């Protein structure tokens, strides 16, 4: 379906916004291998019926090789991703949670500790 939509965009009577091609190119910039597809699938960004994450990665990587795209498409989305990625507080908090709260028992211990110190 993606290939048909890209082919349709290449027709002379279609508006030149290149929306589908730009989308595929943007997704390709996020997807290098099966692990990237797995992450996007787990967040509900990609829904696939191709059977394996590697096949999805190969599809986006192959289609995007020779695409023409609108360079300004998804500029705002790219900016927001970069801003989120560079947020030092979120990075610190995520690393701290990942390091110190690896399971439900550590969270339970913290709750008990906080309750004990508040009651003292």
C-alpha cells in the first residue's frame, strides 16, 4: 500500500506536497533495525502485519532510498523530539528511576520508608 501511495504521489496531476513520501522518509530516519521497530510498535506508533520487525525495518529502509520529500515536512515534530531528547531533567529522572527502581519491591520499600519517616 505504501508503494502504491508513493507511486500515486509521483503522478503529474497530484498536488506536490509529498506527504506520504515525507512520512516514509521521516519514519526511516527513526528506523534502522528490528529493535527500532519493536520500540515503535510497543508505543503504538507502528501497527504491522508483515510478520517480523526486521521485515518492517527493511521495508522502510528500502522504500526511503530513492524518495523525493518535502524538506519542511515534520519539521515541528523533529524539533519537539529533539527538545524532549535534550531535556536534562527528564534524562536524569529516567536514568535515576531505571537505576534505583528496577522492580516492585524497591517502590514498595520507598513507600514504607517515606511513611515511616513522616510518622516519626
